[in-house]
């Protein structure tokens, strides 16, 4: 190839390389441009995102600032900010209004300038607590710009602001709260003074009412023991019944007042359930018998007898409910049933008491108001049956105090059932049971009673004790064939049966079996109204009073079947066959003094009297052996009964001084404790009854062996 051809080839090759280089440069430029564009786009997006975030953050800060400003400015509490040295840096409008200073002036002050001098120690201690623990809550007084002061509650807390420690204080004016607390405290004190005055009034009223009642009831009781014609006897009984009714009303009002004033305290003592139930039943059985109402009582065999609780209040509940049932029942029966509810614990016993009657019943819409004070079903009930309407209200409040419940099932014309659920403790070492299941296994008994419920209850009790039992609803089968009675080990005969009563049946059976020893017979009756019959006219070996309790039945069966059926007359008043006592009566009221002296005379004791506490102290200390007992009235002028007793106790050694028994209208627990603490041996509540007096003297005295009978 010539030289020109080589130059052209080189030129062409160069052109080709330059073209390729240019294309590569263009490609690279395009790639870099795209890359730069994409980078710019990312930067734009990042810038937009940052701008959005800044905008959102700014908005959030604005909202927070607005919220803080609102809370700070609109708070009902005063707010201040100060540095760690106590210099105020910011205050809210409420604090400005509280203190009366302009905000600019406050921001030139220290927190110490806001308090009176006497409050600085409290504030200084709180400020140190904030520094050490970060927060404090305290009360102190603030001083306004006009010099007046007000109490405030302060909540202070420490926080960090841009690296600088600060303290925020929230100030709440508590003038209104303290005023309300002061008024509440004054109202409470006033209520306590009123309650104390009420208690004092009740004590005085009790004394003032019971003093004349003592004369009325005591004299009526004494008059009833004298020789009276039938009309006089009826008048005396009317006085006695009226006095007892008035006394019941007074007691109800006083009990309710004591409960509502918080003065009634429950006792916790060991007691026998059967004895408590018997006393409640004994209080209402005479009224039931007078109306011809059958009384029944069923105590489930698994119900424990040895309990721990308040027997007085339990008896009060049962007596009120049973009395109510008898009052509103014209015919039929009133029954008490006691069962165990699910046990509360190993040492607690839950009992359910049901009092059922066949009386007038109560409409459902009237149930709730029955337990309200002075409430009865309607005005006609009050007019027809009498009463204050307090009995059920007292029962409800006593149940509440004892941690129990009382409820009612009834409808008009169909009788009523009151249910009481109470829990009692169990004695740690209960006494041996008075009866046991099956203890008369193999023995037979015949129950004759026209009343189906009593017949069933008595038969069930006999079966529990192990008897094989037969029953008759009337005396006719045995009168027609007296030989039927010879096949039994025990006869239980109801007294009040139609046509032929239990006494007539027993006399007939005794006459038929006169030539051989017949089974012992026990009379079952509502009243012990056979005193005075001669032994030869009396065919019964024992007497059981309705409603019959199983432990009494077991005791009679044990006596008759283990020791033989020696006939016994109905129980008469045992009386006290001890030697007569010499008793000093210290009583300022002449009527009460005369009643007590007459009662002691009827009991066969020799009695003297004094009319004030000073004379009582002089009489006893002059010759302590002259008296076996002193009946000491509590409220006597000059020297009270407790003061006189304390004086005697201080001068005469206990073994030498006579028993001192309080005569009082006060029967609260604290009163009894006060009497015993001052040296008294017992107490009797007014109105005084001859039976209570006899029992008290028997319990607390013994005739002095070195003295001749009075």
C-alpha cells in the first residue's frame, strides 16, 4: 500500500476511534445525567420529607404550647415555676388572683416572700424534701398582697428545663374545705353532745318512769297475794296487766333509743340454747293458752345446745316474734322451729329460727314497712290489736347488730312465717348432752293428743330418743279399751282434749289398772294449773309443759323409766326454806321503800330501812354483822348508792360486810359493770318483783350462823 493509502487508513481508524470515544462519552454523560437527576430527585424528596417533618413537629410544639398555656392559664389551681433557689420565674393567672400581686411583681419575688413568718419552717422543710426526693405535698398558709392569709395545699415537683433544675408548685386554696371540715367536726361534736344528752335524758326518763311503775306493779303483786273476792282479784289482775303492758312499751322505746344512739352493746358469753328458748316460750305461753292457741317448738336434734353469744338479745328477738304471732292469731297454732344452716366455720354455728303462725297474715305490699319504727300494717290493726309497732323494728336492728338477717313470708289471711338467721360461737368444751339418740331403745310410748302438730312433734321426739311410738288423736280408744294402755312403757297424755281430757283419761286408766302396776303417765299441758290437788287425786307421775322441748322430755323419761313412776303433784313454788334473813333497804322514795319492805315481809325476812346513802353507810359500818344483805337504791340524794357502797367497801372488809344488791332503773352493761366495780354483789332492776327479789337474795346471801332467826 502506498503512503497515501496508509495515511487514509490511519485517518479512518482515528476517525473511527474518535467517533467511538464520542459515543462512549455521550453514553457516560447520559448515564451521569440520569444518575444526577435521580440523585436530585431523592434530594428533593428528602427535602420535602424534612420540610413535612419540620412542619409537623412545629405544629405539635404549637399544640403542646397551646395545651400547656391553656392548662397553665386556665387551671383552677395556682401554678408557679421557680428555680432551685426559690426565685419565681413564671406564674399563672389563678395564682395572680389568689395572691393579688401582678404577675410581673411575682416574678421578681422568692417563694419565701409568699408566706407569713410562722409558715416558713414548714415551707423550708418541704423545699428540702423536693430537692432530695424530687417531690413533696404539704399544707401551709399563704399571705396575700393586702396582708390577709389563707390555707393552701401545695404539690411541688422538681424537673429539668434545658439542663437547669426547676421546681413547679401547684397551689390549691383549701379555705372552703377546711371550713366544711370544721363545720362537719362541729356538727359531729354537736351530735355527740345531743346523743349524750339523749342518753342522759333516757336514763333519767327510765328512772322517773320506773319509780312509779315499781309502786304500781309491786303493790299490785303484793295485793294479789292477799285474800280478795273475785271482783277484787279481777281488778288487781287488770292493774298488773296494764302495768306490764305499759312497762313493755317503755322498754321498747328505751331499747330502740339505745340502739339508735349506739349505746346498746352485745354480750359474748356461754349459754344454753334450750334454756334461752324455754324462757322465751314461757313469756308468751300463758297468753297463747288464754286464747286457746297451741304452742309448738321443734329443735332439730343436730342443733348444738352449748353456744357463745348474747342470750339476752336472742331471747328478746324470739319473745318479740312469738308475742307478735300470738297477738295476731285468733285460733290455730304458733310454732317455733330451729335448724342448723350451713356451718360458718369449725368453731361457729349458723342457726335458722322460724316462727310460724296461723294468724291474719300480711299483704306482700306491706312487708317492707313492717320493720320500720312505729309501723304496723294499717291503722285498724293498731286499733284492734294495740302495740307501738316497735317490736319488729327492734328485732331487725338487733339482728343487724348480731350480724344476722330477718325476713318474712306471708300473705293476707294465710298466716305468717318470720325467719331469723344468726351465727353463734361454739364452746371450746361443751358439756355432756342432756340426751342422746336412741337412749331408750326397746321402750314403747303412747302419745294421746288431739292437735296434729303437737302429736307429730312429740312422737318424733320420742322416736329420736329410741321409743317405738303409737299415737291417738283422742282419748276414746283408751276409754273404750283401757287394756290397750298396759302394752306401753310410757303414756304421754294431753290435758286439753275435746270430750275427754287427759286428766279424766288418766284417772280412768288408773282405776282399771289398780290391781297391777301400770305404765307411768305424764301430763302434757299448756299451764301448770293443777296446784292444790291432793296426791290421791293425782294420777300423773310427771308433768310436761307445752311446747315440749326434747331435753325436758328426755329428763322426764329418764326419771320415770329409770327410777320408777312414783306419782308427783304438779310443781309448786319451791320457796326458800332457808333461815330468814335480815335485810336493810336503802331507798329515798317512800313508795318504793314500802314495796320492798312488804315483799321482804312476805318472803319471811326481817327488814329495816333508811332513806339516804349516808344513813346506809352509818348503819352498816356501825355493826356489819347486823345485816345479811342491803338493797341499795342507786339514785339517792346526797350520797348515791354507788358512793355509799364504795364507802362501805372502804371501811368494812369483804368477808364481814353484808351482800349489797343494787336497786336500779338502769340495766345497761356499763351500768352493771360500774355497780360491780364499786363493790356491789348484784343488782335488781325496777320495777321490783317478788320472785326476782327472792332469787337475788338466794344467789348472793347466806344466813349468818351466829344469829338467831329473825
